[in-house]
């Protein structure tokens, strides 16, 4: 067990009694599938995504101004433990990379940069490799087919990862949300008809091929070890989510997305299907991945990404059982967007010391369970990603889901995630 050093310093544990914000469980969006336009020309979303978009507002604001979650109360100086090993070192002993999502705002602050560099060895761009960020409208219209390019934020973050020897998860290619609507219409004009299946398949192939070419040409190929080819295509009731990809191509758009990704991605990049509420979709996902094979029965997919947007009142045992069952497919499994809010959906809890301790224990037992399954070969995994590191930078900032508080001090949850039980709130 890691040896600890300790020292005296003024602790600034967050003790605010500020009410938690709106809890949003994606579980509770079950069965909703109506297609709605968020901003008429930019994105496609479903009503479940509208619920998520409430939180995305936080995400956006977190991206520009760090959210002031609550005022920290000064407390008497107390003993604070410092880890001897960083998360990246601890996770490496189980063969795992450990990641955070990354927004441009995080790189403008030296404290963030220091913590990210010390603790993590993998990053996922929070927004800047999503379809709406990467598909270039001007160039697509001029070319008559989808053209992709990196915006300056994406380049800045990918260069940061490269300079600091960090690995990158690509996120994401085919999604119903944060995707420009115009790509589905004749002449890229939303006033015209949706294109035919053949045209959309051609656009999909051009898009996916273009992304992998762009990555190689830009010198980022070696850093990227995994890519979310499709995000969030299934509902909790086992039905396929409605989307313009599905409407234009048909249900086999999912197979084609993986077929094209397999065709154009470098061998070194693992191809993932990524989804939320995974604990309610086990049989849907395990059946689905069996369909992702070529004529020779070879898988077109390498791994299943479990977003792991969880709550401290979720049933941890059931969650770990779901991970185990998904792992039985034999594909790699990664927790890709882990955060654990205080409380339950629509029953957020305040960030009292008791609730934060409970969160620390929850994180401890979750990570302990994942490490056990990795170590004994029940699941195959090579990385685990947190959806950020500090509460104030989280898309669910009002529910205190992460490892550090708004003052960038480690919470009990940090020690839980670091498997330092004696500091994790027990
Ligand atoms: C999903 C996506 C993430 C992020 C979150 C928050 O989990 O995969 O990229 O957008 O929603 O909205």
C-alpha cells in the first residue's frame, strides 16, 4: 500500500450548504426518441438530449468561465494527506491508462495544467473532436461532400497532449447530437429533402475516411489509441434511437459506421461503441456487438465504452455486474466518462462532509471492483477516463461529481479513486 506523507496546511474542504442543481439521469429519458432541432442549422438532438442539454449549458459555461460551485469555508488547519503516487502510476500497476476530458479553458490555468500533467496520461477532448467541431461547412459545400478539419482549440489540446506524452481517446464520429443537421440534406441545404441512403452512405464514408486521414496528416496518429465510432445509438428499452443517420441510411447505419472505421483507421486505434446508462442496456449492447462482424466473422469493433455518468445512490453491485457482463463479450471495456454525482436522479444531495465521504467510499469501491476484474481477467481493459477532474469544471458541476473541489483540492473521492482507503471517507 502506498506510503503517505502528511503535512499541516489550511484545509479548504467545501462545506457549502448550497443546494445541488438539477439531477439529470439519462435513465429517466428512457424511450424518448423524438428528433428536435437544438439550433436549427447546427445540431441534431433527441428529447433525451434536451435533458442532457440542460447540463450541457453547464458544460458550455464551464468551458469559458469556471463555475463557482460554492464558497469554500475556511476551517481550522488540519492534517491533509498527499499521495505518494499519482493516479497515472497507480492505474499503470493494473495496466490502465487514466484520463480526463479536456476543454480549452483547462489549459489557460496553470493549476489545472499542473494537476492534469501530474495525474493523467490520457485525454479526451470534451467537445472539439465532435462532429459539429470537426465538420467544416464551407469546405464541405465547396467540395460537395463532407470535409473535416481541426479547429484551433482541437489543435491546441492535441499539441498539449503530444508535448506531454499523453495518449488520446478520439470522441466521437457518428452521433445524433452535436452534429450539424445540414449534412443530411440535399446540397447541404436544410430547406431541401433529406438525401438518399446511397448519398448518405457516401458522405459517411468520406467523413470517416477524412477524419483518419486528417489525424495521420496532422501527426496525431500515434497518440490516439481508441476512437468512439458511434455514440449513444441505443435506448434503455432496447430500441434503436431515432436519428437522421438512421432515417437517411436505415438501421444498418451502425454496421456501416464500423465497417468504414475499420477500413480507414490505423490498426493501432481501437474502435469503440460508447453509451450511457449502460447498466440498463446490457442485453441490448451485448447482442448489438455480435452484429458488428465482417463476412469472415471478424469483429469490426474492438471495445465498448461505458460512459459511467453515475450517482452515489446507484446500486454499485449491480453496476459492477453490468460491467462484468458487458466484458463477457470478450471485447475491451473502458469507463470513458466517469463522474459520480452526489445523491440520485432528481434527488441531488448537498455537499456536506457526510455526503462527500460517502462519495469517496463509492469511488473507492467502484475502482476497487474495476481493478479486481481487470487483474483477474474477468474484463479486458486498457484505460479509464474521468469526465474532468474538478467539480467546478464539470458539466454536472452543481452535483459535485469529480475528484477535486472548486479550490482544486483533492476530495475524499480523489483518495477513493487513488485506492487510498484511509483517506477516502471511511
Ligand atoms: C455524453 C457525451 C459527452 C458529453 C456528455 C455531456 O456523455 O458522450 O461527450 O457531451 O454527454 O453532455
